């Protein structure tokens, strides 16, 4: 059982939260310009990181607010909790994420090139645009 520290409410039991999937997956700037494959990759392809992973959580029975968390997927160690729209606190996890997408890129060359550029361009400007990923999750 995890003890999760909500940025608004403090430490609460894991049962009060819902997992929201990978964090920092930004909505494409021009969705109409994407091919069907690129759109499908935006919708369904996520990293499967072993180690530190940035993920979204919803405090569903508390403040009902979304936030991001850095969690080790092996040890379940929660390394950081930070608000939606904020950059990922560590930069150490990035090489791990890149190797994760590189293995995907071996199967499809478009995955490795398209996904990082989409997420890298519009995370910061759309910090309040977290509404779109929230709706997509539910
Ligand atoms: Zn809360």
C-alpha cells in the first residue's frame, strides 16, 4: 500500500487516488496533420519504463485534483510529487525514457521521432491545458 502525498491535502492512503497513466504526453499541436499511425501512437503508445517513471495521479476522493508523480516502477519509491504543467523535476530519467522509446523505434521508425517532438514542444505552454489529458483519461 502506497502512502501518497497529495500536493493539496498531504499524505493520504493509496485507495483515495486513481492512476492516470504516463505524464507529459502533450496533445499534438496539429492533430489533423498526423497520420493515422501517428494519431494512434499518441493515443495508445506509452513508455513501459523499468525504474523512475513520471505518471499522473488523481486524488479522486479528496481534492479531486490531478498531479504528477515520479515513482520507481520497481521499488514503488515515490521520488517526487509536483503539479500538473510543471517540468519533470529530475533530468536523470530522460535517458531511461529515450532508451524505452528506442526499443519501440526498432519496431516502428515513426514512434521514436514523432512522440518526443510532440511532447517536447507543447508541455510548458499548455500547463493549464491539462484539461485535455484529464478528459482523455476518463
Ligand atoms: Zn488532494
